[in-house]
């Protein structure tokens, strides 16, 4: 009897699955019960869209009712194989089709996600047809590049940060005078074409000094491409300049027209930029007043130089820029650090790590990134720095997780 009951349950389950696809081609065999109706649709996928990166071919398809409950989910290939309309209870739904089952992240490199969503209603004893649904890129894609003249003027590492609701950093490495940069495409989710802004911000070393520029664009829409090229030039403040070109990358004509119709406008500085320095400060934990020049004593004399950086919102970026009246000292740092006088404490290069080991014992990496209290012990810098008479200025450029910034200078002097 138990075996018979198990067979009966399996049969019921199979009949329930068959009922899901009870109608043929959405044109006949409709469920005659007034509590149910059917859905049929067609979905244009990879054959009609091309992107910078390829989307996966096996599309995820789901129907979600007005209560947020998933009425069914499967793959488009499974539905095409059955060739049946889908039977659903009467009600309001949204059909979701996507090239990946997982929803796209707010921002990530090299992961384009194509999809479409369409509301529909099921009426008793009737078929609802959604024809020719076109899956479009759900994100906007951003590529960063630099022309030859710009790269020829790069004198240290830099970063271009692109932000919508989340950010991606596109690294530019000085690489000993042979700059290399992030070439991957970044994919960003956008809210809608009327409220979404995109901020593009460059921060790096150009023409022998630290330079930066920020531009903000409004009206950012999905299924658009932003090919951003930095070109040699300057703005009125002398900072690095760049131009932006936007090219369509999806061959489907309907989507290309959407791209061409995109209107972007530079609105200047970010109206949402944080004010204040976020409480960032550098405190002495030794007898030296670090707000004044610190005289490094001769070798053999005790030298204790300790301090702590307090960053209440925790560190996002932390660099140290080294300037000096001694060209020999700056040249020594640059020679080790790939031609740059800027040391990145969060993401240090191999050269920067060598500087930390041989000359300046700054903390770096996990000891700094995301931390709100960072101890510094520069006592061991006494012996190596005594080889360079002059006034040495260390400018700490700190940015916290809320984009608050502060620059703090430490000056050390070495007598002739």
C-alpha cells in the first residue's frame, strides 16, 4: 500500500508539471477554468544584441506576482523545448528575463547582464501574449583610456574613479615611465534616465605635480556606452584635462537609437560631495609637537617619533607625498618607487614597500586600509634620513569611506 501511495504522489506531481504548460502556442487549449489563464511570449536574446562583452546564452525566466512571490522560474531554453503556454492563476505579474540568474551587482568589471522585465495580467480563460521582448543591457558600461600625449606627461601612479550608486577604480600605474592602465570595462547599474548621475574623477601625478579633475553627468541610462579618453591638456586651474566620447556598442538598431538620443550635461562639482574633513586628524604619541618641524638628532642620540592617524569613518585612500629641499632625497625615493614621490599606503607598489623597508617605516596594506586608528612609528627613519641634509615635508593625503578628505603635513629637518 505504501508503494502505491508513493506512485500516486509521483503521478500527481507529474500531472501538475504538465499543467504548467497546458496550452499549445498560446492560441488554443486554453484553461477553461475562470480562476486561471495562460501566458505566451517570445524572447529575443543573443542573436539580436552584441555588446563589448558577451552575455551568457541560457537566459533565466521568471514570473513574479504582485505579492513578490515567484510563480515560476526556469530557463528560456526549457520553455522553448516545451513549446507550451504557461498556466497561471488570475492576477498581476511581472515577467523577468535575464542572461544570468543572479541580479547584476551595482558595479563590477567585465560582467554585462542583459535582460528585460514586463508587467502583465492573467485573466480567467484567456491567453496573455507578450511578443518580441528584447533583452537589453541592464547596466551602463564605462571604459577608460588615455591618449599617447597624456601618458607621456604621467609622472606617477593615478586612479580614475567612476561612481553611480557604487564605484569602481581604474588604476593607472606609472610603471617606471611606461604607464599601464586598467582596460577592462566597468558595468554600473543605474536608477533611471532622469535621476542617475555618473561622476568621473581622476587623481594622479601629471606634469610633475599632483593633478585631478572631476566631471559629473546626468541622465545616465541603461544600454549605453561611455568611452572616456583622457587627453593632454589642462583646465583653468592647471589640472589634468580630459574629453569624453560616447559610442554605441549594441548593433540592434532600436538600442542604437536609444544611445544616440542620450543627453548628458556637465553640471560641475558634485552637489552631494561631503563637507568637512570627517574628523580626520594626526596626533602625536611622543614628546614631539608634530605640528612644527621636527629636528632629527645625530646618530647615537635617542629618537622616538610616534603618532596616530585617526579616521573616524575609516580609511579609503591614504597616500604620502614627499617633497624636500634636498633633490637627492626625493630622487632616492623616486628611484626606488618607480619614478614617483608619492607612496600609496593602501595599495602600495613593490617600490613603495621597498621605501618602507629601507628609508621610511610607514604602515601599509591591511594595517591602513579600512582602519580608523593607525599607529605610526617613524623612529627607525633616523639613520637613513640623516644621509640627506635639508627640510623634508611629508604630506599625508587621507580620504575616508564617506569621501571626506584632509591633507596633513609632517616636516623633518636634518642639519648639514
